[in-house]
C-alpha cells in the first residue's frame, strides 16, 4: 500500500523532476564532451523554457504529492514496530541481495536498457535496507553501502542520459542534435560497463555466504 502511495507521489512530480534533470544532464554532457556551450545555447534555452513552464504549473501536482505523503505519514505512525526483530531485517537484506545478484546476472546475459534498469532498482533496494539498518551493522558494511551508492550514481546518470536522449530525438534534426545524441550513445555503454564492474564487487559473495554474514550479525542482536 505504502509503496503504491510513494509511486503515486513520485508520478505527480516526475515531469518537473525530469525537466530539471534534463538541464543538469545536458550541462554535464557538454562539459564531458568538451563541446563549446555557446554552440548549443538555444538547445539549453529550449530545455529551460519547458522546465520554467512546468514549474509555473506545478502547484497542483505538488499539493497532490504533499497530501499523499501526509496520509502515508499518518499511517506509518501506527505501524507495529515495537516487536520488530533484527532477524527480520536481516532476512530482507539478504533477500534484496539475492534479487540484485540475479538481476545483475540477467543484465550480463541480456544487456539492454530494460535489464539494466531492473538491476538498478534492485541495487537501490539493497542500499535503502543497509542504510536503515546501518546503526546495527559492523563498520565493514560501509564498503557495501559505498558500492551501492556508486552504482546508484552511475546508473542514475545513465538513466538521465537516456531521458535526455529521448527528448533530443523529438527536436528538429540538425548537426548539433546529432552530435549530442551520438555523444550519449557513446557515453551510455561506458556508464553501464563501469556500473557493472562495481556490481561484480558488490555481489562477489554468493547469497549463502552473504546470508551467513547477516546471520552472524543477527546472533549478536538476539
């Protein structure tokens, strides 16, 4: 129920978020490719115009998102957490790890934007679980959290590049547009490859080995 509510809130703000991210991603792309910003000034201006228009119309979706989150907050206050045991948290962490490892293996077999995005979601799930339980985990888990964060940053940038690419494809075709799209097409595989290398380190342990580590930690909490 709460997952759906958070998704609904995110949908309200998605167009505004995407418009703002397109500008930031565009700037990063120009800088990384060492293009002259002035040569693409009108492209950036178009992105800003769309973002500004959405911002002026954002009052209603913002209010809707706030109402959804306020309702979730009230429901969370009644969650029965008093008897929550560490072993339950450990079980969810292990489950997230197993699902992420399988998603990475599938991406390696069937490399595509869809399988990469599916893996990205699994990494974020593990990252959230570890951050929530961080105070109960040994210091060694910091490396795992760092790997999750790095993958999240790389995968997030790749996702933002793909969103910008889709937007650029709707513009009138010209030489500059072709340059930007070509640079994105070159950059995306690089980001995917780097993220996958971090993923290999993150999921180096087999699920059973990872579960053993979690169980050992759980035994100290009982």
